[in-house]
C-alpha cells in the first residue's frame, strides 16, 4: 500500500504522462482562423459593440445551443446577471444555488440585492443533488397565500434556482426543472463551463427560462472576454438586449434611457475572435474528449483516484478534467500541485465552497456534506484541446 508521499508521486507521474511538461490548465487554441476574422474587423474599424460579427455570433450560438435567442455579453457573469433579472429576482429574494461553483454564480445573485441559499451537490455529476434538494424544499420552506415559496426561518421569498453544470459535466437539470415547477421557482442555468454539453441530445442552458455561457480565455471556446445569455423566451431576449445596451430607448429624444441599464454588450472585436473559435468548435470538442479519455486510461488501475465522466444520458464537453481522491486528503492535493509546479504543469485544487467566503458566510444553507468532501478531494488537471495534438492552428 502506497504512503501519502507515494500516492502523490504516482498521481504526478501519471498526470505528466498525459500532459507532458510545461502544460497550462486549459490553454486556448488560437491561430489563422481567428486572426483572419479579427484582422477584417480591425480593417473595417467596427471594433466596439456595433458590427455584424456580434449579430452573426448570436445566430450561431443560438443554433449550437438549441435555443431561439442568444444575447452576446461582455462576460459570463454579465449574462447570468441579466438572466436573473429576466427571472424577476428581486432585492431580498433568496436564490437556491450549489455551494460548489465559481464565485461569479453567487456574485450575480448579490448584484441584485438577493441572497444565495446554498444547497448540496451530487458526488458524481458535481451539480445540485436532486434528492437532497427535494428534502430541503420539503422541510425548509412553505408556500404563502399567493403560492410563492418562502424560507421558514428567514421568511424571504425564494424566487429562483440556479443549477450549475460544473466542469462541463451536465447536472440533473431535468429533475431540477420538475421540482422548480412544483415549487413555483424560475430556473436559470449557469452553463458557463458547459457549452457543447448535452442531456439526451439537448444542450445545457436550454432547459430553464434562461442560461448563461462564458467565453473567457479559459473556456472551451473564447472571445478573450465575453459571454452569452440563452433563452427560448422572446420577452427575455428583448429585455436582456435592452438592458445590456444601457437601456437606450428608440422612443423619445436622442440618448434617452428608460431604466437603469448596463454596458454589457460584447464588443465586435471579441465577437470576431469568437467567430474563428466557432469555426473550429467541433474539432475542439472532439479533442477535449480525447484528452479526457487519456486521463481515464492513465488512472484506470489506480484505486486512490477516479476520473469524473459523463453519465449514460449525457455528453460532456469535458471543459476541465477533474481527478478525485477516494479518501479526501488536502495534503495529497497540495503535494501533487507542488510536484506538478516544478515541471510547469498547471494543476489546481477544486473550488472553495461559497459558504466559506466572508461575504456569504451568513447566508442560509442546507447541510453540505458532499460539497465539503469534494472540496478536499479534487485535482483539476491540464485539459486543453491542444493536448490531444489534433488541431492545426
């Protein structure tokens, strides 16, 4: 039986076997395609929010994501903020959200003066645990005379749930949506990491009132910085586009703004970069899956580690391949990261649970045993499509 030092060394050597030395966590694949689109926009001079590339990107994303409307934004967080506004999340509302996700998910809720209410995750999908969620809804909440859901302890209205498809692994959003309908909750999907992931052939981000994608530099495809709101609701799409362009009205005097808006539109220069990325999107997805498969092979006979993979009904984009210790041990996690750093291999731990942050520590929460276990067990490993060595840039 290996010691902790021996386990750490073995994990490092197997990671290095897949990634090689000097490997980023999720380096983008950029080349002549992207350069051609960006050069054209620079020549034409339409580099800000005005330009045909923004509209074209929205059409292509809507088609790829199985929705009727897409609104390109300056970031994934901006898209999520707008989606919550479309869901009528109000100040002092509570919004159910997994405690295990990137901080932007809860930040977008806080922007509205609303309060995150943290729920536990499933150990395998890393998304909201539907079994635990149903129990929490049954014992922690009630419906008032109007039919709105309220927290028994705080008395606040609970208006929305934000399921997150963590690391590109689809969560059980079909059952979450059924529970949301029963309890009169809006569903806003945080699909920032899961563009290209599917459930029974249907894209994540298309199951709720709205979804949010991210095209940050580390995502499966990138616009440098950017995101997108997804929806099948014409009303929500119209509202999001209006709010994202500083709520400038076409009625009234010039530069008339009818509500408080945001400067959230994606610049045309970023959209041009994304056009090139979308041209190679299928290739990138295939390469990501190939990279994930190499990790599965590398660790298939090591009992101390498992590699999280999609369930039978799902298809993951494998944005970020994650390894899990069979027994949580932060010392092993730290040792592996230190070993990899010496070879310039970027490996990181998992998310810190959101309820541990000072600004959210007093927020309401269910018990979080799986969240706490996972947080001490995860190693995120180099997952760039370039590791598959299949894409010509």
